[in-house]
C-alpha cells in the first residue's frame, strides 16, 4: 500500500485521493487550534509559501484526540486557522490519528515511521511526517520539532 492509495476528505466532506500530490514533497501534520503548539501554524504556513512552487505542500489534519484541543468542526477549523494564523495550506476534515478508529492515512504513517522506542502511537498534536517525492515517509517529527527545524531537510528533498 502506498500513501497515494489513500483517500481523505476535505472540510466539506468531499473525497480527495492523495495521488493528487504524487511527485511532491509533503509535510503531513495533525493539528489542533487550541493546542499550545498552535503557534506552529505560522511556521508551517511560511514553509508552504516559500516552497509550494517547488513541489511542496503542507497537509493539515485536525484531531480532537488530545485534551479536546480541537472543538471546532468542518469549515470552522479552516476559518479559525486563517483568521488566527494566516493559514491557507490545505486543511482536511477532522480525523482520529490514533486508536482503533484512526484514519487509514495515520495508520499508514505510523506503520512506516514509528515513534520513539518503536511505538506507533501518536502522542500529541503537531506530530509531523515528512514524505518524499516517491510517497515514502522520510522522517517523523515530534510536536516539539518546529517547522523551522525541518526546513533544511525539506530543501534537501526538493
């Protein structure tokens, strides 16, 4: 199974195959508007703005599985992210990123790039997965890893 075989839904519920991003470098992030790491939205947006014309995209997947830090739904999430953080990179429908109901994308990502000590569980919001142009996970980053810290590796992949 490839990341390109997975389908995701946008905030309105419309389905999108990830094959739309084939050949691009991706940074996939589970997000939450009320999280203490939410200021990272600005850094993610800067990366997106700087490299989107070179074949790079940030894909945000809101999740409410960590201390109820994503109380919003649907388009309200995108509106809050744009208003509070200037976000215009793609934000998809709210998903589970861990547990039995985890979205297939996050099951795939955590299988391909386990966390510390081999755990597949995502421990908090703003866990990031860097995907190469071939669709394979290059590296998993912790919530504390800032977008600025990841920029050099993104440049290398582009």
